């Protein structure tokens, strides 16, 4: 579990839900090297671009190929 990582409803006053998701994913990725982020050309929309900057070796952009991305996720798991 993420230690000391807490997000509350007041965070929604200055961050979107997607921004909170991206921040939490990035923090968890720093704590657990088994976390991999996959996207289908939506890193900007889902706000996981910071994960790509901090953990480029564990970030995969499958492009507009969602079905292939699910197969990739299965193989990684």
C-alpha cells in the first residue's frame, strides 16, 4: 500500500479526477516496481503522462489498438 499517500475530497477543488488518478498511479509506481502503465494514445486524457516521465521503462503506449493492449496486459500479468 501507498504509505502517506492520501487524497481527499478537498483535492477535487484544485485537481480533476484524472489528475488525481495520474498522481496516485505515479506515486504507486515509485513504491512498487511491478506496476506498469498501458495506454491507448490516451496518456494526456487520463493524465498518466507523469508516470511515463518518471518510469519510462514501465510505460507502454499501444496506440489506437485497445484490443491488442488487453492482450499485452494479459501477457504482462
